[in-house]
C-alpha cells in the first residue's frame, strides 16, 4: 500500500508555478498533528515510525520528485489502504498539502 501513495504522488505532477492556491501551511501543520500523526510522521515531534502501513514521513513525501499541490490534494482525498475517511473540506486539504510542501529540503 505504501507504493500506492508514491505512485499517486508521481502520477499527478503539476508545475509548481501553476499553483496559485497553496493553502495555509501553519493550519495544515495543526491539522496534520491532530488527524495524521497517529499513523504518519508529520514533524520532528512525531515518533520516528508511526505505523508500518503508513507511507514515510511527510518530509520524505515532500522530497519526492513530482510531488505537487494537486498530487497531494488527490492523495489526501483518495481513500487508500487503511487510511480513515476524515472528510476534510477543500480548504483543509489545501492546508495539509501546503504544510507537506513546506517540508521540502
């Protein structure tokens, strides 16, 4: 299942300059800590490995070639593996995606 997310992130690349509504990375960080940290490594304060079924940490996802705002939005919106359906609204999804993108090296 980890490969499904990686495939999804690479399959939906969008040119970074075309991204006009990136969301609020600070709000996205708060949402990620609240909703995602039980399974994902969202920041340095998270466990080194949250679960075996979750993809690598958010910083590793951000560093993958082809990751874009749109591919992250699609990944968050798409139910995959054992990921619960949190039903985040469009703005919240954009905020989480913006937070992940803010982790790029």
